[in-house]
C-alpha cells in the first residue's frame, strides 16, 4: 500500500559556476595578440513551482537529492561558458518550505508561483575581462563560485475552504465524490484515504473548494495513526465539517463520543495562532439511508446543537440532504471571506547604506586572541574565486582587499605582522602592505615607520637616487670662470 507522504526532507544543491580561462590570442605574425579567455557560465538554480496537477510529495520521498546543472568553463577566443540548467521542482499548492530548525523560507500559494530555493554560483571571469590599461595581459582567471547547498523541509498543507474531518470510514470520500467532480478511492476499511483529495463545489453563485483528508482517531494530536499528517491539512480551512458515521457497528463508538473525541484532538493541536475548534461549525450525520441510522438522528440532534453545531442529516449514497448542506457551506464560506481584511498594497522598503558601512567586519577570533576573522560578502566571494596556485591571482586578491580597506581595518583592530587572518575558509599570515601615511603613529606601531612603504624594494630606491643625482648635475653651470678659486665653486659642481 502506498505511503502517505506530505512532509519530506530534500537535499538541494544549486550548480557550481564555471571557471574563467586564461588564454592569449595567437595567430601568424601575431604571437601575442592579447588576452582572449572567456568567462565561466553561472550555475543553475533550484526552483520550486506550484503545479495544479501535482497533489503529493511522493516523488521527493523517492528522490530526495535534487541538484541543478553546473556552469560550463570559459574557453579561448572570448568564448563564454554556458549557464547550468535549472532544476525545477513542481509542488502542490499550499507547500511550505522551511529549514530544519523551523525557519520558513517560502509559502507557495497559487498556480505558477515560483521561488528560487538555492541560487547557483557565479561564473569566474576570464583574463580578457580582467585586462585593463595597467594589466594588459593577465596571466590568471577567476574561479567559479560553488552553488548553495542545504537541506530543506518541504511540507504540504492543503488549501481548501471546507475541510471534511471525522473517523475513518465515516463517508468523507463518498461525500466529496457526491458533491464535486472529484473521484477519490472509496472502500470500507480504515485509512482508505492516504492522500488529501480536493474537489470544487458550486452552490448557487458561490464556488468553494472542499478537502477530504485522512481519518482521525483518538491520539492523533500526539502522532497516533496518521496523526499530524492529518491535522496539518486542516490548518488553512475556513470551515470544518464533522462527518459522523451514524451506522457504525464498532463497539464503544456512538455519534456523541465521536464528536467529543474530535473536539479534543482539535483542541490539543490548536495553539495561539491556530484555533481549529472555533472553525468546527457543521456536523453532518451521514448514512441515514440505513434504517437504524435514521432513528438515531433525533436522539443526537439536540446534543450537537447545544455544542453550537449546525446539524445536517445526509446520505452520500442517495444524495439526500446534499442540496441544503451545500448552501449552508456556501453561506459559511462567504461569511469567512467577507471577514477577511482587505489586502494591503505591496510596499518596497529602501534602506540606504550607512556612510560608515564598508561592507565587511573585522573581529578578533574568540578562540585565539592573536587571530582575526574578516566577514563580508565581497571579501568572502573574492577568496572563493581566487586560484591560490597562481601567484599573480593571489596578488590580484591582495590588491582588491587593500582597495576595499581590509588591511586598514586590520591595522586599526590591532593586527600585527604574522597574525593569522581568516576570510571564508582560507587562513593566512598577515603581511601588511599599507601605503605610507594611511594610519596614525599609534595605529601603525609595529608596521614600519611613517614615510615608508614595504612594497618599494631596494633596487627601486637606488634608481630613484640615481635619477635625483642626475638632475642635480644638470643644474651645474657648464662654463666656469678662470678667476674662481676652488672654495668659490658650488658644492655640487664637478
């Protein structure tokens, strides 16, 4: 027998971005024609889409791993990689997606509703896109980013105006089949209904949906029988109808005890945000076509009406009483719709970026006082895109971090040369390369004296001094008077 599946854990993984490529254009008489490496393609997304033809999550139960396609790497001659193929997961209306810790990601209502559950990684730039006036022929490219991957809890909560509840074999499936075009499985044994059945009913000018959900037994609120699998499907129903089996032959059961058991389970499942007992408005006394059942109607009607329930004796088999029941349900649904608040127009809130927000933070590692952690979207993305086997790519990363202000913030936080710095999943020993004059004397203590720059090596200084000496020589008079003594000559004369 097929399992009733309305809650699954799916392992979703978006596609990885393709790597950029480092390539140099070559042709006859042009051995170095410039960089022409293409960009990598973006990874595919994992997308959820509501499909009215889907009514269960059984497919995800059998295939819990869902992965989108990876982006293709770039190629030479400025050929960019193709984008990875999206993975579209078709789900029923009323699907709620959340994280394993209970944080709701999306609540999908309405045919065609789409949401990106996991985003694909960005493709890396090729060396053609990294070239500029100062870096004419980059010998490196950026790596593609990995796509998002995590576990998602997908839960189905049926969307219906009217929910039919009651003990197994009370005739709920027969009732929805008699009032709508739905054709659920009908049989005389407990838990015949294993998946929610939806039908559209029209009474007068009002159309509403009716849900036939799995049967209820005592202890369902704590997981007995179908348990929570039953109760979660009536959370969204506007009106609850208790279908009472008037012809049951089970010992210890009667219409009044069935109603009491149902109200108890609804009260146990209800909370501050959900009041299911208040939605129980109508009691349907089914199977009155059986002679003994018709005699019980007058005995239980008064008790049920004292509980605040409208009572409708019906026979799903012969159609007796269905017209009156349909109009009563239509009136209850219309009253609920009229009480709903007017939908507010969509508002877009724009939050300007703070003046002092540089897009990242620098904090000390709580486990190591001499280590620092840099967090931010840009620094972490740049680290993921860097090929650390290429020295030029590492230097490009250092320049980007320096321009962003990471080194300055590290120095202000008290970092010294050789301290461990972690960005994303990469840790390295910090070697400061701040330009001279960036920090005050107190902030730059231990980083070298003011007016110095460790990126200028000794050969650069020697050439600078030679150029300065040559300028002084050119300012010396080229013709000297014979009457001048040696002590009258300028100090820089030769």
